[in-house]
C-alpha cells in the first residue's frame, strides 16, 4: 500500500464533537487519530484520505482533489461510508466497535471504540526476538475468538478480505479484536488500476489475485490459515500467486511438524488450499477444530524455528477500517481458485 503523504489534522482540533489528540497510524487510504468525545472517553477516528487521490498540505483541513481524481474519490467515499455503516450494526466482543460517522472537510470520519493493546504481528515479532513462537494453546484460544468475530461478520453478509496478524488486535487481557476491513480499497482499485492492490501477499487467497473471481467466507478462511501459520513459523506463507507456479508450502510445513498437534497442522493446511472448494466451507468448521484441542489454558511459547521468509514489520493495530458488502454465492472454480 502507498504511504500516506498528507498532513494530519492538527492536535487539539475540535471536529464533529471530538477533540483530536494525536495521529496514531496512517496508510495509503486513511489517517487514524486518538481523540476524546464530549464525555472524555477515548476513541479512534479514521479519516478517509486516499493519498493517491487527495493532497492536504500542513495547516490545511480540506484536501485538494483534482478533477480527474474526483469521481474515484467519491466512489471510495461512498463505499467507505455505506459499508462502514453496515459494519456499525455488528456488536461483538471480537469485532472493532464502530460508534459514529460524520462528514467534515469534504470527507468522512469513522469513530471507533479505542482500547489499549497491541497487534498480533507485534506479538509474533516479540516472540521471535526471544527465540520463541506462539504456543498451541495461545493459537487455539486467540483464533477461537477471531473465528467468533468473523462468524458474526459473515452472518451480516460482510467479508474482511485483509485478515492478517497486523489486523488482529490483542487487548491487554489477550482477547482478539478484528480491525482494518479491506473492501473500499478493492472498489477503488477496480476504477483506478494504477493504485496498489488491497491484498497482502502471503495472507491473501489466490482468488483475490484474479479479476472477477468469486469471493466469499472461503476467502477469509484462507487468511485465517495464513495468520495461524505465521504464528507457528514466525513468517507469512508463500504468496498464493507464487504457489500456483511452484508450491513450496509442503516443505515449509516440515519446520512445524512435531511442534504442534497433527490436528491443528492439518486444519491450517486445509485452510491454505489453493482451491476454495478444498478449504473448510465455514468459519464454524475451523472453530470446531480449534475448540476440540483447547483445554482453556494457554500453553507456553514454543522454541522458534528459522523462518522460511522474512516476517512483516510490526504494524500498529489501529489502522484503516472498511468492509465489503457481498452476497455469498458458492465458490466457483475460476482462474483464481484452482490449484
């Protein structure tokens, strides 16, 4: 994703009934701020501001958008607002809570509940620095919560489409929270092919690489497997587009065979199937496997294996948040879904 080159809103600014404290994260499509509401409660505010389409100089509030970029900017703005509003209907302990929306400065702002913690990616990096990797109990317990939140998302006919350790936030008590839903980026990419793709290599299902491929819960299930694999190996799986030419994942799994239970490894392998029809067809099916071997007590961290690829750099948990509304049809064997 492109870096954010726009000036953030000034600290102390009063906007939409909130006071901006500071910028806490940014990316190619947004800037996220820590702010306080009128009652003094901390919130995270995401500002829709795609850096490839809009430019805001220091000291300014309203971005400059060229006439050529305005149609695509408005499409993304509408997608961000409508899909975020749909996400706001979801109330689940493992899904970030969207509290409010407001318009200002010719863009839209999404207000989310703010909680202290860190991303799963940061947790993985900390363990690697100690020569460890996530224990099986930690994986089963944490991803049981991830699956619980994702089931609620899917029940509302939404998809995440960018599930990865950087977008799984761990509260101080260790419970997971799903962040950074990804579909407005895909809408923009459809209308402007020059922008960076929304998917993250290693965590993206193969159908995300294929224009017009059918997406559904099976797409997020691939990413669940990829995120669990990253906890096990300390690095993402081989990118799906590379796997279609020369699949190295069987060899990479040898580094974790014997460290984790055969049932958990087999489940991760099935989630990472290149063919959508070979994956578990519901998040509930994944969750049942996770729950079957979980005693309720997280296990100690396991010794780290040499990663098969470079791990992602730690990223802030509070980043852009959007989603895709998509009626779920069955997966089809298209160019992006075959092994």
